[in-house]
C-alpha cells in the first residue's frame, strides 16, 4: 500500500514495514490526484479474507462509491464505518447476514483493517471514511 503525506510517498507491505527510495527522489513527490466521479462521493476499496468473500458474491475485492456526507437529523455528517457496514449489509452481502453483522458493526472474530491499521486504533464504527480508503475484513474463525 502507498500512503501520501505532505508531498512524500511511503510504500507499505501491509505488515507495518515502510520504505521510500532515496535513490529515486522523483518517486518521493506526491503524484497528481486522480480525478474522481464527483466531489460529493468517495471511493472505497474493500477486500475480504478468511472465507468472508463467500458472503459477498464470492468476490474477494470490491470498489464502491459512497456519498461523502450522510444526512442525520437534518444535519450532514461525514460518512463513517457505521454507514459503510450498514451499506454493505444492504447492498453487497449476498447471504447469511448473521455470519458478518452484529448490530451496527461486524461480529466478533472478524478483524477489520483501515488502511492496514486495526480499526480499533482508528475509532471503529466512528472512523470517518476518506476518498480511496482501503478497508479489509478478515475472518479469524475457520472450520476444519
């Protein structure tokens, strides 16, 4: 995964190790932002592991677009993980909701990563989604 911060590009292998090539300073400059479908939507990349993809039409990866803001009690609020999980249950989940959802969130035994970090560090359901976030859901419960 590649993250961008203050015109510096850092690559991560997903295990917490990062690198930036000093031999190629041109690679450290932030690339121009790709055009989006609209300022009022955000693109989210979803990935499912540990067998969870079977609940989502057997597709391990999805790219979706969500509104940047949702209206709650007549006030626009940023879209959060709570909204994403609800949207996934209503629009992506193809079977057995009880195997994925638990109330507003996900059931125990599902590890959720937000941009390679445990969602518990990011605020869980209250995390405000940003354009091009990568959300990974991994089931830690396996049959055998």
